[in-house]
C-alpha cells in the first residue's frame, strides 16, 4: 500500500509540475513576413496611369533598397568590375555616356546603343505582353530583363549560379535579402525581383512640357509652341510613334496604341533583324521598339545603333533621308510625305527647341537613384 501511495503521489506531483511548467513557457505565434510597402510619388498628372507590379513582387522599401545596392554592385559581373550602372549612368539619364556602343567585360563592343531605363514601370501597362524590353522585345517583363546583361558574354559575362554564390558569401547580402523577402536564401528570382523593384521607382516626370500641361503651355516660348504644333500635326508627323497624350504620357512612345515596334527606314540592308529575331516573322525584319523621347539632351547618340550624335541629324533624317523600302513602316512612307517632310530650317530649329522641353534635369541629380 505504501508503495502504491508513493507512486500515486509521484505521478500526481509530476503531472502538476508538467502542467505548471507548460503554462509558464512563452507561447510562440507564427507571424507572416511583411516588408514595408512603398508608395510611389506619382507626377501630378499621371495619377490615372499607375505603375503595375507583379502580384508576387510588390514594391517595398526593403526590396527597393536591396535592388538599388545590387544595381550598383559590380559583383554581378564575372570579374567584379562592371555593374548595371556601368552602362546605365544616372548622369546621362541612365544611358552609357556618349558612347555609340557599350564595351563589355572583356572589351567586346555591342551592336546596339544602351537605352535609358526611366519610367519602365509603365511598360507593363502599355507594352505588348509577350515582348516588352530590349530594342527587339527580347524580354517579356522587367524581372526577366534583369538576367540578359548579366549572362550576355559580351556584357557582364557571368553565370547566375556564380552570381548567387558570390552574393551568399558577401556578409551583408543574406541579411538584406531576409529584410526584403523574409528569407536569407538568395535565389535568381529574388535577385531579379529586387533589381526590377528599384528600376520601377526611377521616374522622370518633371519637364517643362510636363509643367506646361496644367497651364496650357503658357510657359512655352513662341518658338517652342511652333515646334509643338509641328510635332503634333501632319507637318512633322512625329506624334504617330511618339504620343504625348495619355495613356502614353510617361513614355512618349506609342505603347497601347499598336504593336509598338517599327521599321523607321534606317536600314536598307538588315544588319539588325530587330523584332524578327524574337518572332521569326520576316514581316518584322528591322522593326525596333519605339524609344522614349524624354531627356534627349542627356541620351545622345540616337537610334538603336547610335548613328546620330545630334538632334539636328535626327530631324534631318526624318525630314528627307529615311529609306523608302517595302518593309518600311507606313508612317514613314505614307502620304502626304512620299518624299519626306520638307521642313524649313526654321521649322527644324523650332522642332528641336520643343524636343528640349522634354528634359527632366531633376532626374540626374535625384539622390534616391544614385549609388547608395
């Protein structure tokens, strides 16, 4: 009986103690990871054309900060000497200085001029969904665009596995990825997510033209207004491919209006197949994406192959020098300009003065976009 009593007393004490110990332990509740949402400061007249981010890659303060650091870090290149910013320099509106073609990691020279990368967030709204980025539409979205320069043998010439290994070994990156995405596991998808988040925040929306919208362009000189009229009329015929009205306001291209790729009469022999490289359609030979005409004073030389160093040369080309082949876009060959625009010297000068009203000098000094 005494043995049974002590056994029962022991068990009772044990269970009571366990119950007391369990209730005294802190309760751990799993809290879903959540980064800090980032609010875009939209230019005052663009509120109806919001940036669209993929549902699985929303803009966050931490993601943008990580993307900005990665954008400027040469660790993404094979020998750690070239970053995204090497060819997309903020001082030149995120183009490659005045170079016709950029030089790659090992000195190789490309065949296309480095395009500016501001206002890219609006491509998703108005671009053709299957091919939006690069001159020939070779990337379907901003996230996949990230991989092109990194892995291109004549650009940064690196492999994604090597990039990920280097990032994992650099002490600060696992922590930064965890802050941005809730995990210190660094993957190619999260790499692309971060850089594309930063790129979506690079916004140019403070030009003389932008400011003039609210005051009926009373800030324009008579010459600038004449150039504006030439640009937006059949006289200059620029507006078909460079639309200034919504929804194309952030881009000054023809996104949302048609296919957005054109053969503009630059190539008599197709040294650059353009969109046809992607679609395998001969009808797309020489078609290239319509570039933005914002910040032209910073982005020379012009055209996909950087053949023109001045705006005067660009205007002269469209005035009378475009090739009139069968595959050239109808906007170039159609009436009433079968022999060119035939602009006077004054009209050309005024047109260029108008183009310069699309300059956003605040972009190149915005410290939110500079090297952290």
